[in-house]
């Protein structure tokens, strides 16, 4: 068995120390990269959230506009229906008037 000298032990300790320091530096770099990644991810989520809120507002505006148009269409439809039934009532009254004249005032007896 070979004897290990103090110098070799110190050299090995120096190597281990340098490896630990290198690992510590790598861990610090990894922590920094993780923080950067988290910041970028948060920024992207905030951007997506803002766009989603904008789209929600646009959809809400379109819904209100559509409701106004539907209400306007219903009002016009009601107006058209009223005019149609008014015309039917006028034609029925005219027909009853003509029938009444023919029945009560025949042309042959003049």
C-alpha cells in the first residue's frame, strides 16, 4: 500500500474545493436562468391575459351591438306586421261594404 503524503492530500483537497466552487457557480447560474425564465413566463402570461381581456371587451361590445340590431329588427318586424294586419282589415271592411251595397241596394230594382 502506498503512502499518501500531505502534499497529495492538499492537492486532492484543492481539486475537490475547485470542483465544489465550480458546482456552486453552476448552481448560481442555474438559479439566475430560472429567475429569468420565470420573469419571461410571467411577462408572457400577463401579455396573454391582457389580450384575452381585450378580446372579452370586444366580444362584449359585439354582443351589445348585436342585441341593439336584434331589437331594431324586432321593432321593424312589429311595424310591418301592424301594417299588414291594417291592410287586411281595410280590405275586409271594403269587401263587407261592397257586399252590403249589393245585398241591400240591388242594381236591378232601380
